[in-house]
C-alpha cells in the first residue's frame, strides 16, 4: 500500500496512492496506517483523491483504523471521489467519519481548533 506522507503542523496528511480500497488491499491499508499511528501521531488526515473504488472491506478497514486510533486521536478523511462519496452516503459512513471537502478545508479546521485551545 503506497502512501505519501506530508506533515502539516500537528496534522499528518497521508495521501493514499492507490485507485482501489477493497478486499485485496484492506489488510495492507490497515497495517500501513497503524504503522504511522504507532509513531505517536495524534491526527491523521487520509487523502483519498485517487481512490476510484471502495468496497465493504475498504469501509471495514477505515472503521478498524478509526477504532485503532481511539477517542483521544483524530482520524479524518478528505478528497472523496464521486463514486466513493456515494458509498459513504449510502452506508451513512459520512455520519461516522469527519469528511472534509479538501485538504485545505481540513487544515483550516485544524488550525481553528488549535486556536480555540490556546
């Protein structure tokens, strides 16, 4: 599973460099994200702009990662393609995950939240 990692302050921006998140990739995906989380990361922003297809195993992998991160860390998503966004809406995963329209929106929201904590 290929990720590009970009550090933006407290946000670890992971760009998923795959076109599919399905049964064939779910285990590798979970292992890759968990390895990043195990480095002490507090906030992962998963960029899915290249993902054109996702099945129930892909959704399960996302839920698994969210649970792994726990309540004290953030795991948010950005860049849903139209087909993947449809899957999120049909399964109501858009109500489970915090989904941002763009990386810029997510980073601005993180910046605003940090400002409120100061």
